[in-house]
């Protein structure tokens, strides 16, 4: 009979117990593996929009929110950074831009909205005929739980809409023409849009201004390089 070292037996038993404990924690969902975010992306673009390279001016789609609003200014930093990575150039003012990009965001069931803007040299305020939330619901895959669903079971729906309007066409023809649109959504337990916003923008940054042809599904974590890079933009 081979003699056993008592200390080795104790160590093996302790290791076995630790392994079993970790396995049980993972199976029960108690292990902390970092937050993950499921993001849906849908991009539409006109074939003659020309793609990246446009100069743009970012505006809130809600006419009651100013460009100096603190919340809008925080979110605009992430959008500006993502647009720059996609090849778009930020203009100093709307009259220097070839596109006006309207940013719409929120949590829950988005209500209908119309963006409004004013151009130098124009005596009237122009309103778009676009109702982005209607388009969002029409996609049918946004998972907006407020529409015939149980919001407590499905979690909070976080949404972002970016709509680009061709200002060159508008100046020439006084016609509002949408160049491209990006709709982003994520459903989860957190209703902190400030936490999730940079993740959603990071998930879409490679597709801004492009036609995705279908809805894309991405899953990101707090440790993903894209997320870390995007969140660094918001650090004072």
C-alpha cells in the first residue's frame, strides 16, 4: 500500500471544494463575469449620399433641447468621436456643414417627434416630415416593451437615433432630404442611459452613414477595447 502525505490530501480536498464552488457559482449566475450589453443596429442610407467625408453639424432632435444642454453635450462627445473615426468632419457652424445630423435618445417607449432647424438666410423654420420613432417601431425588432409587452420582464429599452439631412439639397431646393439614418437599441436591466450610451455608440461606430442592409446584433462588455476607448472620451 502506497503511503499518502496528509498535507497533500488536505490540499487536494481544498482544491476540489474550491473547484466545485466556482462551478456552482457560474451555473447559478452568481459569478461576476462583467456586464454585457446586447445591441441592435439598423442603418439606412441613400445610394447617392456619398458615404463618409461630409462636414456635419450635430443638433438635438428635440426642439426644446438646446445644443448647450448638459445632457446633450455629454452624449454629443461620444457621437462626434464615433463620426470622426468613420471619416466625417465636424463643422464649426450649421452654415459651414453639408449635413445636419439630429440626435434623438431616451429610455422606454419613444414617442413621435419631429426635428426642427433654422438655416442662415431663411425667414422660416423648417420641420422635417420624418418621424423616427414610427420607423423604429416599424422595424419590429427593436423590442420596445412598452408596445403590448411587459416592461418589468423585458427590462428597459434604451434607444438612440441619428438622422442626417442633406443641407446642400435643402439650400438649393428648400427640400428636406434624409441622407442616412442609424437606429440603435439595447434592452437590459439598467435604466442609466449615461452608462449604456457610450456602449451603444461604440457598437455602431463602424456603420455610421452606411446601409447595413439588415439589423445587426452585437454583444459588448465593459472590457471590450471599443467600449474602453469610447468611455475615455467622456472622462473630464
